C-alpha cells in the first residue's frame, strides 16, 4: 500500500513537471510564431517600399518622427561634411590673410 502511495506521489510530481515543461514550450512556440509574423511583416513592408521606390524613383524621401534612427545617420553625415567645409574655409581664410599681408 505504501509503495503504491509513493508511486502515486512520484507520478503526480512527474505530471506536474511535465505540465510545467509543456507550458514553457507552448510559451516559446507562441513567441516563435509572433517573431515569425513580425519578420514576415517586415519583409512585406520592405517589399512594398522597394516597389514604391521603383515606381517613383525621383520622389524625395521624407522622414518623420518614426524614422529617427535614419535621421540621426543622415545628420551624422551632414555634420561630417559641415566639419570638412569649416576646415577648408579656415585654410582659405588663412591663405587670404597671408596673401594680404
């Protein structure tokens, strides 16, 4: 009788462990499905963007608040060019001063 009781307790613990494992796996599967749907949506969005760019090649791109990272990259390029132009301007002013003296 005691052996049957211990076996029942062990089986219940195993069932609990398996249910816990199943819940984790179901959660992981749901996460993977959401991730797959997200990647598919990104792929479709990229496809639509490329199609739009092909049909409207001369249209200037406009950035909104939602594309802040793209704006930051573009700003970095503009600031780099501005710095280069400032250095060139400083050199030209120095040469003009040397010539004027």
